[in-house]
C-alpha cells in the first residue's frame, strides 16, 4: 500500500511541478490538475491516504518550484487540505448524486474560497479582495471541470492496475 501511495504522490508532484510551465491567466493562479490524482486516491483509498498525498504534493511541489514557505505555499497547503476534506465528504455522502467532475468543481470552489479568505485574514485585510470572488467561481468551474475529466480518465485508466487494493 505504501508503494502505491508513494507512486501516486510522485505522479501528483510531477503534475504540480509541470503546471508551472503552463501559461496562466493570472500570475498566482494554479490550474489544480494534480487534484485529479487526489480524487483518484479518495475514490480508491479514502481520506486516510488522500490527505497525506495532498500535503506531500503541495510541500514537495513547492520545494521543487521554489515556493516553499512563502505566503502562496501556506495558502495552497491550507486550501488543499480543505478541498481534499470537502471532496472526500461529497464523495462519501453524494457519490450517487455527484460525478467526479462535480466533486472536482466543489473542491476547486472550496480551495479558491479558502485561499481568498485566508489571503484577506492574514495578508490583505481589505474587504475589496472579495470582489475577486466571481472570477474565482468562474475559474473554479472551468478548471474543476477539466480536473474532474482528468480524474475520471485516470480513475478508469489506473484502477485496474494501480488503484485496486
């Protein structure tokens, strides 16, 4: 089991690091494509393994990209933890109602809202930062959909070989 989690963490870290070379519409924006791996871990192994994979992905990924221990790292780590927990809750409670795409969109929304609130509370301290909320919602829907499609594909592709316990 540990080897599978290590391999999945490595895949998530690789995707996280690769995202740095993708042009972004906003300089601080991450697409969140590595969350597809987190969703696969949630589906196959549950929160016990998804949370550590999420933390490892953010920590090692930020070390590789030179962002470790800066404000963006803390926002990303806490947003990642929150979104992983919420995606797990929605998967456990609502998997008959929500597809992986829907759960991914919810995860993206939570991640962005948590980051926005933390940026306000810890750094910016100006309510006008919440004017960005509509943009964050739109981006969450777009990128959450892309990530959810990726998670659906990964889950079907990896499941027969890697994800099955």
